[in-house]
C-alpha cells in the first residue's frame, strides 16, 4: 500500500490509497483516529491528487487519469456520494498536488 499525502493528513483525517485496487482508507479524526472508512475510487493507473476541490475545507477523493486527461472528483460536500469530472490534460501531463 502506497501513501498518498493530502491536506487532510494534518487537519482532519489521515488518508492512504492503494494504487493496486483504487481503495482509499480514511482514518477519521471524528473518532479520535479509532476507526476508518474505505472508498473505492479510481483505477490502478490513476494518479491520486487529494485536495479540496469543492470548497468545503475537507479533502475530496480525486484521481487524475493520464489515459484520457480526466480528473474524477468525489466530493466531500456530498459525503462522497456524488462526483464531477473535468477533462483537463493529456496523457503526458502530470498533476501537481497543492496544499493549503
Ligand atoms: Ca472538499
């Protein structure tokens, strides 16, 4: 399992993602880091790029898919129930992680 640093690591939650199966593991600060949740989000070839894309000050689950240049954003503001996509990039582009 590879780590995926995100802004949430130092604020509300700790997150890991497993590139082999696209599962995100989120250690919840609301339980004093005693429990975690998992989400299936992304493919093994995707690049995880967690960040707050919907402006609610919580990290969203985001992957960039180099094969089609599409960003897949699973929104924290919907309790990770809905997502949006944006085509922004090409197969040779690399996403840049940003930190608040
Ligand atoms: Ca968010």
